[in-house]
């Protein structure tokens, strides 16, 4: 990857190598997706990646941040930059930073704004999938989140109600709501994740956590360890999950309330 100061800039393949070659210690549970709004596509000249990053950092410093807010930035040409160190908590979403990775996507993706280029779309999906693989996260609306889903005042997740931003844009992969993410974005991340093999052995952030392989064609994830609990989402066969807790034949696969039946999980590193 090319380097200027703290910033590293590279292709998708180079970013993948970066994730493989470096050790990170911070536990990550959320991947935040944002749009920059400004700079927008009209500010991108094709060769001014570092200038835009430096400009964003100056703006963030003026707002009282210690450095640039985001861990990663994607660009209209498909390149991706490592900005803030992964082991440093980002300044992305109030209430969701301590165990989050923040990605800013250069552009204004509200309706009537920039149309995401094909190359940037590919990189956005790839970055989310690669982070899911690296940190052993299952792509759901609980591990991949939008800024719009959090109240700006309280920092609580409201799924888009209350005092919110439109970020990452009202036209980001078809919308900034939960339904749009589940229908239009998360399935693309799932498909990319299924192609990634190089992180699947021992990629969990906590070496004490065992991992498991989903053996059912479609495994229901619930809010608690029983079929009476609310359904959250479902996982495809072959998905790798971290196992946080086991209780009466059920397994908790996320630090929050996400449980699956242990009958359909094959432990791969107990």
C-alpha cells in the first residue's frame, strides 16, 4: 500500500494483505458505515486521495478530535485507505464506538446526490466482508450498522427514529433503513464473505473463544436460548461463528442477544 504520513492507500487485494499481515487486539463487534457527504464526488479528482484524507483530518481536529475520526475510507475509484489505527476507538457513532470499526465512504449518497460508482460499490461490500471475516462477525443488521440507526443525542440505537443523520445516505444501496440494509446490502456482504477463506482459521479477536460451523441449510438466530424467543435473522450453511456461551443446547454467537441451536453448529476449534 502507498503511504503518506499515517495514511495507507491501496487496492482491495492490498487491503486484504494488510488485514492478514497485522495483529489487532481491540475486540470488534460492529462495522459502521458512513458517507462523507463532504467531500463528495465533485471533490475527487482521481489522484487526490491523500489530500482529501488530510482535509478530513483537519476538519476533525477543528472539531476537537485527536486525529481523523474513521478507521477506513473508500473512494469512488475503488481504492481504500487505512486512516485511524484499528486498535484506536473511532469517533464515528455516539453509543457505538467502543467496539466498532468506522468506515467513511467518500460521496454524498442521499437521494439526488452522487450515484455510487461500480468500483466503490465493490470495495464497500468487500471491506465489510473482509472485516467480518477478520473479526469473525456474522453479517446481520446487528454487526453491520448505519449511522442513521442511532440517536445523535442519546447515542441509543433507535433504528432511524428520533434525532438522526441520514448517513450513509438515503440512497445508499437503496436506502438507509433496516429493511433496505437487510434486502440490498447485507446479502452482498454475505456473498463476498462466503468467498473469503484466508481468515477462517482462528480469526476471532479473543483466542479463548471457540468457533463453530453452521451445518443447517438455514439456521434461525433468536434473541434468547429457546424457540419461544424472537427471531433475529438466519444464517446460511457454512457460516463460521464465534461461540460466546452455551446454555441447555443453545449457543450465543454474539456479545449481544443472538442465540442458535447447538444441534446445528459443528465446533471447529474447541
